[in-house]
C-alpha cells in the first residue's frame, strides 16, 4: 500500500469498558462472518444475507483506501439521485448495504493483528468442519429432527434432507449454489493455512473428496463449475496429464455411482445431456434453461452498463434489469425461472456477479472506480507466485466477474486473508498520511 492511500491512525489508548465489550462481541461474531446466510431475525428480513461482515468490520480503527472512499461517494450519489423513483427506500439502502457488506471487511485484513488472525482462523476451522458435517448429515438423512425447527428460524429454506429433483443439500446456506461457492473458498483456504500441496498425496485425496462432495452431496451445477475453475488454477504442463488422468478416473467413478441412484445429481444430468445429446453444438438454450436468471442477468447487465455509463443508480436495479433483459430480445418463455414463478413475465432480478451488479447500478464508471480502488491488490504478483494464492485468486476473479452472490463477503474475506499472509505490508505502510 502506498503511504498516501490511507488516513493516519490515532495514538493507541488504554482500552475502555466499551472497547473490551466490543472486542468480546467481535470474538462472538467471528464465526458468523463465514456464515452470511444465518439470520438472527429471519422473520423481520426478506434478504438471505445478513451483514455480519459489515458489523464486524465497522470499528473506529478501520482504515480504508482513499480511492475506496471515492468509489463509495460515487455510489451514494447514485443512491441519492435514484432513490425517489423506486417503490421503497429500502431497495436502495439494501442494495448499498449488499455492496459494502461484501467488500468492507477486506480492508480489515490489512490491519488484522496476529492475535485476531489466529482467532479468525480458529473460527474458520470450526465453521468449515460444521458445514461439512451438516452437509453429510443432510445427504444421508441423519440430521437430527429436533434441530430442524430451530435451524429454520435462522436459515432461509433450510431442509434437513436433500432438496430433491436432482438437487442436493444446502448445509448452513440458503441453497446448494450458495453452499458450493463458499465451500470451495473454505477448502482452498484450509489447504493454504495448513500448507497442503495440491500435488501431494494428501492434497490429491482431499481434492478428490471435494469433487465427490460437489457431485454427490451438494449436486449443484455451480459446484461443478467451481471445482473445474479451481483445478485449472494449479495445473501446469508437467501436471496436466496427471490432472487429466485423475479427472477422467473420478468422472468415470462418479457416473458409475450415479447410475445406481434413483435420481441423477443435477450437475451430472446436465453434463450428460451436454455431451451425449450434443447440446454443446448450440449451448445457449441449455445455458438459459439451467442457469435460471443468472446467465441472462449477467449478460444483460454488462451490456446495460456499457450503454449507460452512469448506470441506473444504486437501488435502480429492479427496473433496469427488466430493461436490460428486454433489450437482449430473449423471450421470457425461454427462461424456466420466470416461466415457473410468474407465468413468463419478467420482473426485476439483481445480477449474481458483483461486477455485473455494479455495471447495472453504477455503469462502467462505477466499475472503473472499483478497480481503481482495489485493482493494485487484486493483481499483486506475490499472490500468483504461490500455488494456493493463485487458486484463491482465480476463484475470486471468476466469482467477481461471472458467477457469485453480490452481497456475499466470503470471496473478499478469503482473498483478503490470503493477501494478508502472502503480501505482508512494507515497513512504510504503518505510517500513513491523513485523508484529505
């Protein structure tokens, strides 16, 4: 970080009662930053992501990049200008909160002390173990029935068993696709902090286990895409044949096991149709059918942001998304998501990619300001020289640009923790100039 990027920190003071209480609260909240779908008052909120990360990172010693403040000011300007036309003021406020909840805690990782880092790692290990355990219990119909009702009070759409129709389990997330995205970050960070090589026997065994967990337990197409991106991130020329061989063996074993199941996992069924029925010749229909609104929302949002450089304003996504999808000329009847839920009528949907959402609400200018604020950290070569850092970075870029959940803080948190470990700050970064 440059010395002119941050505000000068204040002189340390003796901790007060409020400071100690805040530290205790942060310790209690540490596991929750990895569980964004856990809602303390679900009956009061219609959102699926609670701002645990925003609350955890909102502290007086949080120091942010000045360019980040410029980006936030631009978003606030759009929110103020576009808030009146929307049906409810909660829409722009929730839209702004989703963006900040996703990325605010990233800046905390720069100033995270070793004691807090160890506390976060302990919380992470606990959450990773519990989410794995809950997913397996759900898959084998072993989740305790007496816990189902209490858990449903905190997690939207939670079911103690697989969802059925080829869909798998949710674990402690709102749906299988959410679980598949975050579980891959958990896995990648677990290998990193334990320094488990991808090419070691243990590393390959764990990766094989993750693949089987993806296909046979979570059963989400998103998970299949995520594990494919993850594996491509650490393959090199000398390991390419080895990786292809392992992938072929696992794919064969998975198809064999799946044949014995009453209902094929959704990811296996889609892959089978794509290859055997030669749907790869015209992939657009299957993309529209299987992705629900995701593919069309991302595609249309990027186009909208290029044609409207200022975007629709934060909170303007309901009408803007309809306009963007209509401009593509894709009929609603081609999208099973809209057809099943509303008889084929469009209605506002927020893109599932962070940058696509920015394109829709803030235009290409908002995206440029975002990359101006974060870009130097996202592209630091020290991350990509480490195999674990490279894997996390590739997952991060894919979710940032193509497929993710716009308010999910997990990608930013894991990438920030990765940056903290691989790119320690220079000595001159501890003293910074005040903000203008």
